């Protein structure tokens, strides 16, 4: 153990424990980081644990290939486990030549807060260490309000169902890391809300949350500017490009719609941690945390060649599955009451409540548009209803068709419910797609895709028998 430093000493630099058996790498790290950190160098499990017990360092930089088993990550993961036993809040960054995605997941699942591969760029390493140092400081000062934030979750994340408890547990765990996250779920299930919550609970909450809708890049001639350094501010409609995420979070919504050319550019950025156009010698460091979301089976899409498989594995280090509302019926009353309070205050109505038949109708309805559709339904009811108690008739929900009461399989029942809901929405809006999509809480392209998927004849969705209006 080399160069002891004590965290309690006034006006000292943050203490960094480096666990690395390669002498050349230790020397390089000592030269590169010595001005900013009080370094303690260890070479194996015994010296690493002795140093951690003695110093209680702010940060630990851990190689996974340690003696006596340098042919794999076993010894390094054992050190990681032991440090977490000593301090559950320890900020541990794994630095290793390991390339297997499974190693990333193992390290993150066992408590590492970040994972860098050798040879790591010095500016990238410094950025990660500074970020984790801030996390350590916030944790010591009690200014990381994780529990308070979780108690005040937005409606999309409220509920006591097993599915939502798992989602919240995963959010809580992943917020403490910088690992890439892939959020899966149907349209309207709250994927962006989950991403914003991860950002708000993390040490990056002081930075920007930049959301980019990947589907719109197909028609954007300046889309390429999102992925280069000096031109990163050339797309203000997309939040200023990925460079504007700085030390915050970059959220890629509908990542399956990213064109293949931009997929390749994004993959290069993730691998090099640098933003710059081809041929440029000077590049900017990509220091943001990346969260992506999709309503598609991205792994299956990658198998067909429509999505780069290597990019999929780079994004899916941690996967969070958002359940559809129909699969968490026990949460509907909680979510609906919370939404009702919000909309009543927003529209300056007296405190509203549900009649029992309204709650029963909400629980029976299949909600193909998920939370967005529920929000639209309740906001419309609050605006249009004059009484102080909402009944089922105020919700405007179409009763289930007789065929849905026939036991012919859950998948078929969902399909029939979606079909009936879409047809009725189009009829209410005289076949106009845009207002029908808005009512359902989905985009126009999604509604058109559902029309094709569910074989909805255009003549059946318009009162006059005409095709749905394109507006």
C-alpha cells in the first residue's frame, strides 16, 4: 500500500484508492491523477481491503484482473463485493481490459457505479472521477434526496403492484451508477418519466436532461449535426444536440427509429467517448449519461439487421421494462386519484372524487394508450363535468364489446380492445387521425401503424364511410 492519505484531514484533496497490479498502469495513473487526488495504490485483494479499511477513500478505481487469478474478472469482482460490504455507498469505478458485456453487468449488479475499458482516455477518466467525487460529497452531506423524490413520484411511477415495485427498485439502483440504460415499454407507459426520474436521482441532476426524438431525425436534414462537436448546437429543436447534454443525461426516445447511418455515428461516440465530425482533429468529450427508450423488441430488431447489434449491447447494459397499465390493474385507482387531484387543481375545479362505478369502469377498461390515454380521459372529464363526483358516464369509455367477454385468449382480447377503442376514437373525431391520436395519447405514425396492424378498414372508422382525415 503506497502513500496513505486520511479523509478527515482538513483541506485535503479527495482520496482515490487505485487497485491495479500492472506497474506501468499504476505509474501512469499516479502521474495523471496525482495533482487532483490523494492517491493510495494497491496491487491485490489484501492490500486493497487494508487500504480501504484504513483510509475510507472517497473513490476507488478497480482493475478486475488481479492476482492470483489474472485470467478473468473473478478476483476483481471479489474485491468489489468486499468493499461494498465495508461501505454500501462506496463510489467504485471499474477499469479493465475485459470486453464481455456480461462482465459489465456483473460489476454493475455488484455495486460498481461506472465501468471504463482500458485504455481509457484520460479526459474521460477525469470526468467520471469528478462526477463520482461529487456524488460522494453529496452523499456525505445528506443532499441526495433519493427517498424524498421516490415518495413524490409522478403518476406514471406510482403504484404498489409487483411490476412497479420492480421498476422503482431498478430505478433506485441504476440512478447510483453511470451505466447506459435501455427502457422498454409500450407507447404511453412512462418511459421518459422513468428516464427523468433516473436523472433526478443521480449525481448528474445538476446537469441538463436533453431529450431527442429519434423518429423525427428521418426528416431532419440537419440530423447529422446532432452527432458532431462544433455543430452540436445546430439543431435547437432537438435540445441543441448531444453535446448540450454536457455532464447531464442524454435521452434518446424511440431509439429503434434512428437511421442506420446515425446508429453507426452514435456507436463510434460511445466507443470513443468523443464528439466530432469525420476528419476533425479536435473533438469534444462526450461526458453525458445515456438513456434510450423504445416500444420495440430492440434485440429482435437487431437480429433482422435494422438495428446495429453492437449498438444494442452498448445501450442495454441495464434494461428496465415498463409494464402496460392493463397489467397493473391494482395501481389504477391510485394513479387515477392522483391524476384527478392534479387536473382539478390545474383547472380550478373544486376537489373532485370518483363514484364507485367510475372506478370500476377505469379498472375494466384495457387502456391501449396506457397512462397517456388515462390522463386524457380524466382531464377531459374534469373539464366537461360540472358536478363534484365523476360517474362512469362522465369518462366516455366505451363498454367492452361482447366478443371480449368470450374466453378466447388474453392476446386476442387485447387486440380486440385496441381495435374497438381506435375505431370509436376515430368516429368521435369524424375520421380525423390527429385528434384521435391525441385522445388516445399516441402519435400519428403510431396510430397509422395500429390501423395497419389491426386491419382496421378506413370506412369502418369514419361516420361517413370515408377514409380517415390526414389532418
